[in-house]
């Protein structure tokens, strides 16, 4: 089973515990509202990481809000 993890913030932000590594240089932002509307199940873990199975292990590009490099 594929589980996809999303951090709930960016490196260096207060409260960011898991899901993001300091040397990360590319950020892909999930459009949470659209993903939920499309039926994607999202879960928030105890350490504040957002996890999902996507749709058969895939996050469709229509559910990506933006991507950027640091």
C-alpha cells in the first residue's frame, strides 16, 4: 500500500515536527479543498503530518495547488 506524506509547513517554521527535511529544495503544495471535494481521503497524524493514499497511490495534477523551488 502506498501512503503519501505531506508536511504541514516549511522548513524552519515553528511547530513543524515531521514530513519536511531541512535540505528540501522543491515544494509541492496540495490543494486540500479540491482534493477533499474530489473524494481524496486525508488524515492528520499525531505529529501533524498529512497523509493520504491518493487515488490508487497517485496525486492527480489537478489536486496540486503549486510547486516551487527554494
